[in-house]
């Protein structure tokens, strides 16, 4: 079985690229014939790939999207035919605008892999159009949560199977929360510095936290378009004990150091960083986004607060900071739940869906 993942740009450092690489590696390790095709760039993957995975790129052009569309469609069609692709996994339903016409008349199964919740359109109504096209014409839709699966079923005239497969945990550190007695006094947040990730709200909450526990520190790991804005907020409000770490190749030491993890997103499709925090046995405080955190955190007793409510976020952080036994208790539960999201378990689910589609 030949499986090809179509991504935007494999060179990028991001959650989508990371999880796509992990699933591709997992399938290659099970002797599937796997390739990854980038729409542009992709010759220097940021994340490590299995040696048996082939990579290729359609275009390095910076020309306007509308002029590139026919070229991308024809390139995908040519690639799938020449490489005898059985299943094309379209990473991001936006890209079905290319893959649906590219696969007309070909015996190629088209999986659409959605990484954002159905109601998240990034202010682009066209995203809902692409999702409806995917539900109508793709072989399967892979979503990340059961709640989002229900959103898809309710909101689309779906013809094909919509399946929920969560993301795998990107770490396997063997860390045991009960073996370590930390006293680092660090709250950690990780993610792209974008408006959707809500780090501006986290800083607002932290300015309140600092009044209660001035000896604790906040570290925000990640880079993005909001870096300058966040730095301005810190200076303008004179927020102390906070560090914008920037992008790092190895985030593991920051998880090992932290005592609490905080997710402040306005919207989430899943919350990959929550799984990473699980593996390190971290207690978690998170906004209760419409999709993602509540389902992922279920059963861990982590603290969910109303969306965008920075006062509640600050209160929850102070509560955990002042209660070491509660941190230990929640951390043990997050570590236990991390097993559900092991790479082997998630690749098992992918393998079931891939194998079953060949006979359809």
C-alpha cells in the first residue's frame, strides 16, 4: 500500500508538521510505503523523518495563489499516477481544492485530515466551503475529537465516513511524577505566538498572579507574529518574572523544569501541547475552548476556566501554585492518561482506517 501525505511545507516548525511527521514515521516503521509531498518547499524537513520516507515538492513559486492552482492540481495528479499512490492524505481540508480535481478518474482514496475544529474558519468563510466539499467527495475525514466529529456530522451533508483519531503524544520520556520533588516555581506555556493562542490574555492573567505569588516565573516557548506585541505588553504593564523564550528545537527541558502548564488559547482544534504536558506529569490550567481541551483533559481533574476570562485563569493558577499536593495529584492523573495517546496506539487507529478503505 502506497500512502502519500500532502502538506503545505514540510520545512515549517509547527504542530501540524510535527504530528504529520509522527504518523508518517509510525506507518513507515510498520513497513508501509510512505511519502510526503509538499505544495512548496519541503526539501529540508524541520522534524526527523524515517529514512524510508520519500519527500518531494510541487512548487517553490511565490506567484499568486490563483495562478498556481492549475499547476498544483496537475502536479498532484502527475505525482500520484507516477508513484502509484493508493491513499492520499490531505493534511488540512483547505487543500481539497487541489486534491478533489486532481484525483478525478483515478483509483486513489482521498483522506482529508482536519486539524482545527469545524467552527474555526480563521475569518475565512471559504473554509466551510472546503469542509463541505471534503465531506461530500473525500473517502474519509479524520478529525481530532469526538465533539468535532459531531459538529461535522451535524453541519455537513456528509456522504462518507467521518472518523475521530486524536493526535499522538510527541514525547516518550519515561518520566514519573512521583519520583521527582520539584521546586522550580515555573509555569510553562508553549505554542505559536499568534492571536489564536491567547498569550496576550495569559500575560494579563500573569500580571494578577504576580501580586499573589511574586516568586513564581512564567516561561512562554514559541515564536510568531505576536512576539513584538507581547514584548510590548510586558514592558507597558511592567509584568515581572516572565520570559518569552522564542523558538527552540528541543522543548523537552522546559517541560522537565515546569511545575504547571497553562493553555490560554482562544480556539483549539485539539491542543497538542496538552499531551506533551501529560507525558511530563504536569498539572494543567486551561481555557475551556469550544473544542479540544475539555475532551483531552477529561478524567485528569485539570482545571478548566471559562473562555477568555483572565481573572478566572489567574485565580486557577494561584490555586495550583499554593497547593503542592493538588499539583501532585493532578500531575499523576495527566501522566496516567498520556498512555492513551502513545504513538503506537494512534498509529494503530490510522492503520485500521487505511486498511479498511482499500476494500471500499
